[in-house]
C-alpha cells in the first residue's frame, strides 16, 4: 500500500540521487546529460523508473497523435521533470502538473540542474489531488 510517508521517503531518495549527479557534473550541461546520469544513479540506488516515455493525451475520448513525453516516472507514483535552465518558469510547473494529472500521479518533483545548490534553489515538489486520497 502506498502511503504519504512512503512518498516522502521516496522523494528524499530521488532528491539525493539528483544532488549526487549535480555534485559530480555541476551546473551548465544539457538536460539530456543529466537525464542519462540520473538513469545510472537510479539504477545504482535500485530506484525503479521509466524514462522518456510517451503519455497519451485524450481529447473527446480520442487519443491524440502527439509526442508528449515525461522525463521520469519513479515507481509509478512520482513524476520527475528535470530542467537545465536559468530559472524555473510557470510553464515548467504547468508541464509537470499536466503530466501528473494525465497519469493520475499523486506527487511530482521539478529539478533544475542549472543552479549552484539543488537542495536550496533547484527543486520544487508538487502534490496532486490523488495525494490526499493516500493514508
């Protein structure tokens, strides 16, 4: 059974993996490089994930032919969206919230690797309405 406590612990592990990647690579690289490094770090930490998979967008009961992709889905319960940008914008937050809504995922994490310190300035966590249904 998935609980809010389990999600909190998993969030801590995900953030730790992101901090480890950032510690080794630093800021200023392309998002795709951080994505590949995170795949390695998640594997080392035995964190189950899917990466860069297609999300179906349904419009009036029809699946649209579009290429809408999520960076990471961790253990089928947390969406991780990574960026390497000057600053996180509202559109980045909206993108993550859309992924969470379409996948019916209770929690999402937005990480910006283009900062000096991920813990203090490079991560935001979001909960969706499905989070409140958990114990």
